[in-house]
C-alpha cells in the first residue's frame, strides 16, 4: 500500500460533509441503510449527535485519504457496551489497500486506545469482498441473518496466550 493513505479525524463540519459525500457514494454497497444523507441532515447529525458523542468518547469518525483526496469514511461507535467499526470506500478506491488500512487502524484504535479486547462489525452477506477483507484482518463470524453477518475481532493479550 502506498504511504500517502492516512486517516483524518472528523473535527469540523467540512470533514463531516466529506464523510457524507463518501457515504452517499457507497450507500448501496457497504451499508444496510440506503437512504441518501442530505447536507442539512449531516449538519444536524454533526452538531446534535457526533459532537456530543465524540466529547463523551462514544463515537469517532474518520475520512480515509490518499493525500488530500477523500477515499472513504470510517466510524468507531459504542453500542450496547461494545465497540463497533463501520465504513466504506468509494468505488475507485476499492482493491488498492485503503480498506485494509482503514479497518486495521480502527480495529487497533479499539484495542489499544480504547482498551477493548473486542471490536465488532456487521457486513452485508452479499458483500463478499468486504467479508474477505475482514477475515484477512482477523474478524470471525459469530452470527448471521438473511441480510447481515456479525463479526468480531478479539485481541489476545500475551499473558492470556501463555496460560
């Protein structure tokens, strides 16, 4: 993977609008919520949901970039006491290492920065490429419905492995 792929944390409304633009491009492929997000809806989300949740350290958002070009987005969110990752890449960015980087980095943030042994995600069953990526990263399926498979990544500490 090229060294100019990096994550920019969402800190401003402009960043949130970049995330919205990326998410709208992947909404039929990477997410089970296919509704388009309008600019004014993103403003409301950023101000009323994201900023308070970010301050409470329950939600973290990122735009994955190639230099300055947005390639996709990622979210780390706390739901029901578990840390979940989600996100997606625009079509031109897929298969070039940006998805691996995005989900690897978010998974490591959960384990190292948030000190959780588990990172969770769900994937559309029809999205075989994403599921393969998650398996390559160490995620394993724990449940499935007709639409989604829930996967978990468990961080094993050295002392636990030695026991």
